[in-house]
């Protein structure tokens, strides 16, 4: 069985699918219970979802960690799209 591929031709890995499932679960079950806490747009979870869809697992993970560090409670927030 062939693995599905993303737009850039990278394999849709199990790790990427698991991360996307985790984010979807967080956005639908946990996020609404916590309320709007992220002062960035898009939210960190949406930024992570977009990163996993656009980049491979390792590159997306690096971008997400950087975003979370910049976005922290003391951060200025604001608009932060994927490069």
C-alpha cells in the first residue's frame, strides 16, 4: 500500500498524522474548555496544524517550538503567519 503524499511530495508520515490528530483533539475537546488564552493570531494550535500540513514533522516541530517561545504569556502576541 502506497503512502499518501503532501503537496511538497513528502510522505505523510505516521508521526505527522498523529500530531495532526492530537491537535484536532485538543482544538475540539480541550481548547474550548480552557477558553481563549492565546494572544496570537492564529492560535498556537492552529499555527501547529498549518505547520504540520505544510512542512515535514521535524521542520514543523521546530517552527512550533519557536512560536510557543515567542508567544508566551509575556510575549506581545499579534499576527504570526507561517513563512
